[in-house]
C-alpha cells in the first residue's frame, strides 16, 4: 500500500494508476489521502482511459498525468521520464533535474495491485 510505504520511506514523487483499486481505494482517493498528509509530495496519475480522466485528476490536486496508451503505443519510456522530470522541476523537488542530461537518482513510489 502506497501510504504504508510513504510512512517508512522518503520519496520524491508518487506515480499511480488512476484506476487502481486496492482495499476499495481508487487513484482519486489515494491522491486525496496523500495530499492531506503529504501536501508537497507530487503525484502523477496514469490511465488507459480518456484524457478527461487526467484533467479530472489534475483538477483534484494531481501534479501530472501520463496516458498509458501513449506509453505502450510508442513504447518510449522517455515520455514518461520527461513527465516525471517536468513535475519534479515544477514542484522544486528536483531543481537539479532541470540541468541534468544523464541519470539522476529519484525515489518514486509506484503503487500496484498484487
């Protein structure tokens, strides 16, 4: 569970599936809980559904959105990494990322159903 990880680990960003359902908690509910307890922690949502879902996620406090269909169709991890870097730089978590051209170490929580 992402919230349990956040209690134990220091992370820079949470990447979650908006449609994630675990313990009756969806991505929107997880976003709400994270923003209450960790107000400055950036959260990026991912989804196969329409971009409207992404707009709704951002409207509810999400910091970014990545359409999974783009990731799988193009098979380009760079697009996802660019969105992560954009959100980190925007949130001043990774100011050094704005000048980074190579690998930068960032702690990211990616909750998933198991």
